[in-house]
C-alpha cells in the first residue's frame, strides 16, 4: 500500500489555514450568538451540557455539492465518513468507531430528522431518504447515548431541515460538473395566517468515476405546519426513487492496473440496487402548564428495495418493508430541595415488517426463487433523564433507559432439502448515563461523563453464513464510555477538548465469504477498547475571516478476539484512521465567499489481521461564490474544486472483504459549478 506522501506545496497548503494575516487581528471582533443544542432531548446551552456535542450550520458551509453529508460533518471531531461516490453503498458514517463496520448505510449510530427517527427499529439507517438540499443544521452527540435514544446509539446524528418560512420564497438551484454530475433543486414556501407550507423536488445524476457507477436519485418533500397558542403541529411527507449501479471492490493489483475499472463479477452479474420509499411523519410540540413542554411524534413509511449482488446463488434479493413508530416525552421544570430540576421522561414504540425474497442471479437476469421469509422487529422503551443545577457552578445530569427488541423470522421457503428455519430473538438491556460539569468562569466549563449503550444486530446482519434463519452465535454489542472535557465559549471563539475511553464487549465485525463476494456476514469479537482525543476550534477572528479546525486521535484496538487459530489481540480495528485533521479558512466580503479546507487522515487497516495497511493522505478543496442582488432577487453562482492536488486515495475500504477486494478508488481533481436563484 502507498504510505502518506507529502511535498512542500502540499505541506504549505495543509498549514495555510493557520497562516493568518496579521492585519486581520486589528479589526473589530464578530459577535457570535451562544450555541444552543437539542441533542440531550431538550434545548440547552452547548457550554453547559456535560457531553461532547458538535453542531454545524449549513449557512456556514456554502457552495457545497451535497452528494452526501460528508462535507457538512467534516468540522466535527470524532466523526469519520467514507463512500462519497458509490450511492449503492451509501455514506459510511462512524462516530468514535461506531458504524465503521457497516458494509452499506449506517450502523451503530442513531439518526433523527426533525426529531423523527430515520433509523429503523433494528438499528439500520439509510440516508438515501434525505433531501440534502433541505438540510439546515446538524448536531452530533459523540459516544454512547442509548439512555436518550436507545438501540444502536453509539453516537447520535440530529438533522434539521428547512421549515416553512414566514416570508414567501421560491428557489432554484442548478449545478453540474465532472463525472457526469447534474443536479436540480426546486423549492417554494409560504405562510398564511396560522399555516405554513414548503414543497421541494430534487434530482441528481452521476455517471461516476468508475465503470458501472451510474446513479440517479429523485426526492420529493412536502411540509405543512399549523401554529396554535398551545403548540405547533407539523406534517412531513417524503418520497424517493433511486437507482444506482455498484462497481464493487477491487484487489490492489487491479487498482494499480486500472483505478477506474469495476470488479469483474459486478459487471458480469450487473450489480446494482433500486429503492422506492414513502415516509410520513406527524409531530406535535405542545406547551404545558408553567414552564413545562411535551412532544408527541408518529411516523409511517414503506420501502421497496431490490438489488443484484455479484454472485449466482441467491444473488438477487429484495424486500417490501413497512415501518412505523410512536414516541412521546414530557419535560417538567421545578425547584426541589433548593435545586432547579429539568426532568424529561418518555416512551418510544417502533415496528418493522419485511417481506424478503431471494432469487438466483443469472448474470443480471432473475432466476429461480431460493428464499422467502417475513421478518418482524418490534421495540419499546422507557427513559428518564434529570438535569440538576446543584449550585451556581455545578450541573449534573442523570439518565436511565430500558429497551426491549424482539426480532422474528417466519421462513416460508420450505422444501425437502431446505428445512423450516423460522425463529425469534428477544434482546433487552438497561442503560444509564451520568454527567457532571463545573463552571470555571463565565467562559469555561469542565465536565465528566459516563454512559453505556447497546447495539443489536440488524435483520440483515443476523443472516446465517451456514444457511437460512438467524445466526445463532451472533449477539448484541455493549459499550461503556468514559470521558472528560473542557469547553470554552466567547463572542468570537468556541473550542472543545475531550479525552475519552470506550470499552466494547462483543464487537460486531463484518466479513464476506469467497463464493458470495457482495454479501456481508457478521461475528462477535470478544472485547475491544477505543481511546481517543478530540479537539475542535471555531474562531471568528475578524469580520471577514473565520477559522475552523477539528482533530481526532483514534487508538482503537481489539483486547480479546480469536478466530479459529488466529489471535487478533491488540490489533487495530480496521476501517478507522488513527489520525484525522480538518482545517478550513473562510473569507467573506461584499457578497463574495471563499473557503479553502484540508482533510488529512493517518493510516488504517482493511482487515482484522492488520495484514493490509492503507497509508494516510491529505485532500484539499476550494469553494468560491458570490451573492448578488438584482430586481428583488438573489443570484448566487458558485464553484467547487475537490482534491485540488489530484491525490490518489480510496473512497471506501470494504472491511474484511474476501479475496482482498477491499478497495474502492476515488477520483482525482474534480470540478463542479452551479447557480442558485432565490425569488
């Protein structure tokens, strides 16, 4: 594998965001409003919260391409993303290592959109149902958070999208670029009296860098809000229609011969996937007597999925899924024993039904049926959390939650050679969290936190490598997180430093079989540890200048992991860079904005045995745009260049892939441009 290489120009570029013009310090400081977060289930000040929480405003990340959320998440330490260009696999998101195991989509991380879970009851999240053009804000709660959010909460991503506006508007955003990239977004919103509405349509096409890499996505979103004296009622409708090709993973010899090729079997068996999904969410944010408030939310959706994997036996899979949920919480604020309390309690109920079938894949043509089963997941939970102002300087939070998840399979494909493999699993767990913060002065807080989480295997991950039904040897993973942090906040500067240690029992580890290269199975590793440091900085050091930086040190290792005759104790967890650094310098003047950023990653491994090492690399990106006012309208042309130096790197690493097919190469320098019109 290639090791990290740097030349003087690249080193200079990496340090560029720290080379600040001396004259900038003589200008008047910019006043930044205190950061308010909602990740702890209720609104509170970022500085006061005894937890590692990061937030990103989309308005601060202008001129982005919005293929995935990776560019928005880059300023948050502890967060790593891969798979920007392969829509069939989806963005792989990990927070402190949780989620790194995913073969596609997001695992181990709980994702909510406008307060409603995007994560399924079994813990699986697909971000393809999100219109990225509507995203306005992200919050990331780093580390185990099952007390607040339940199963698969090794970290939490909260996404806020655009709400119906008070002033009517219409927007058209058109962009295009290399790799056959084309995107169109049209939206409009208005309010009349107590009603507000928003409607948006977006379509994206990408031919891709590699062969057999084409993607087409269509998203339609509608929102309707009713504002009353007692609260706010919100209705959201979303529908998607996506079709994507999968070029598959390559061996290193194939990468060296031709980086943009597809895997031979992915071409032979026409590897791809198609998704249609409709989702409806209804929420009521109510005001109760005194300073109390409550929230009730309900959702229902249907997802139709089909894919072609690069092998014959059972290589065409599909399911029709119905999913629904109901959640409620109540927050009571009171004075007890001379201390202010903010007590939040709630109930979560979720259900998922999959009608799943498998057929042989006859080089892209559907063959005979090889599997037919109904899969059910039901979950329910109770939780309570209390935020206690112990004194003027001390603040404590205590939380407790109970979750129960029941997974069932009804095998409907029974023959003389294929017996009935129906079964069920019941998984439950108690989780707790405790945090304590101390106000050093008006600008600094020191905090400590301990929290647990649990993570059940998803329906897909419970597949049995020895045959049908559930994998009887696969169990849930459990984690214990301990951290201490220091936060600081001024009118023009915000920083955070966190030291943490996580212990995970029964780590869920992916692997593939040689005769099924596109299908991933899972096993449990005995124990792993994750020790790390997270540093972040957001500095508005002058009216026209801003600096953002985030650094993560990730020492993640197996403690007890044996597989057959192999011992992996003290090996690094694959798929996670040991070092990750993000820096960005932004300049704005008279409607112009320019952003230069750098993403640098240290080495990582592709397999549990640590036999395949991938060297580190650095990427540099440029964004330039101009906001113009003309005849009561705003016109914003923008330009973006990714990977300015044309560095060879990998868009994704397929962990423990059979036959060494770990690598999904990424493109070199790519350019795109667009224009946004607001009426």
